[in-house]
C-alpha cells in the first residue's frame, strides 16, 4: 500500500471519529447549556483535532519513509 494512501485512509478515519464525538458532545451539551458554549467547545475540539491529525499524518509519513528507505538499501 502506498504511504500517502495509507495516511489518507487514516486521516479519513480520524475525521469520522471526530464527527461522531462532536455530535455526541452536542447532544449532551444541548440539554443543559447555551449554544455559545457548544460553539466554543466545538471550535476548540476542531483546532485540537486538526493539529493532532496533521501531526500524526506527518509522523506516519516520516516513519514509513524511513522504513522503506532502510529496506531499499
């Protein structure tokens, strides 16, 4: 499997997990809080999620490139 295809698949799975988590969080927060709190928490989770997913994407690419470089030698 190509390195970038694997990373793309992993990134898409992370996006699906984030969407499910945010929707579950929204369901719980709508019962007891105002919409501003939901918007702030969603923005924070989206920023954290994007940072983590980009970091993981780059780390996996780096690890797989090193592995394939060592195998080709």
